[in-house]
C-alpha cells in the first residue's frame, strides 16, 4: 500500500514538473498530489478506511492520466534499474529516490516545487519562492516516513561498487521513456551522484575503519 501509493505520488510530482507538462496535466497532477497527501497516510494507518482508500485510488488514476500526457522524469529512470537488477519493488524504489531528485531538479523547477509546497503548507506563502521550493524536500521526507518508507537502500544486502553504480547509471540513461522529460538535463555523472546518496557504498570502510 505504501509503495504503490508513493508511486502514484511520484507520478503526479514528476509529471507536474516534466518538460511536456501543460495546463491539463498540471490540473490533474496538483489534484492528485492534494488527495494523496491527505488520504495515503490515512489509508496506510487504517487499512479498513475504505473511504480514504477510494480517494487514493481516484488520485492514482488522476496521476496516471497526468503522466500519460505529460511524461515522467529521472526518479523513474533511476528506479527502473533498481527493480530490474536488485528486485526492489517499483514504488519503494521511487519513494526512496524522490527527495534526492527534487533536490537535483530544484534550480530547474523552483516555481512548480514552491507551488506544491505552498499547497501542502500554506504558511510557505510568507517565505521566498526558493525557500518554499526547498521545503518540499523535508515535507516529502516526512510523508514518506509516515508510511514507513526507508530513507535509502541500506536494507539491501549488497555492497554497491563503483562498477555497480556505473552500470545502474548507464541503464538509467538508457531509460528513454523517462530521462528526456526531466526538467533538468541530467548526464551520467549526475545520475551516479544521485545513486550514491541512496545506495550503501563503502560499507567495508564503515565497518573496518
Ligand atoms: Fe511508477
């Protein structure tokens, strides 16, 4: 429930800031985000709340309509190889990666991230657009925490080498259905840097030194 719900939220946020976004996808995405923010934690906390669950299903469909018209971005580019190579459930991979990609995309999507943040927390109308946009990162982290999404992939029983990360980044760059629609043009080095923020690396050093 948490993983698929978070996937719907990622669909909405990615399509809202994607390059092909337009007023139709904006409307669908913002409404989906608003509904998921309210009802996903409620559904997760109370699995028998069918009213909340119904709202999550509707929001998921709105988000699907948004990304089928507006495309996705590099959250999905990075998550697909994590699922294909390491078996991470799709929504879980997206959920872990999302805050890092918002941080990466901030300079390219400041206004839109600020719009989302201010919709969630209206008090952010009193701070600058840059500050409001940046605040979306802890807001998303808080939401993910409330549905027990981990902050990184340290639960995977795998020590990621530079070669592993290079391979993942190459896969991500070849995810042509998503990578080209990201609001900030990403090169392989950027993708590797984002992976390194969420993958357990240098585990041996941490343990033995
Ligand atoms: Fe997805």
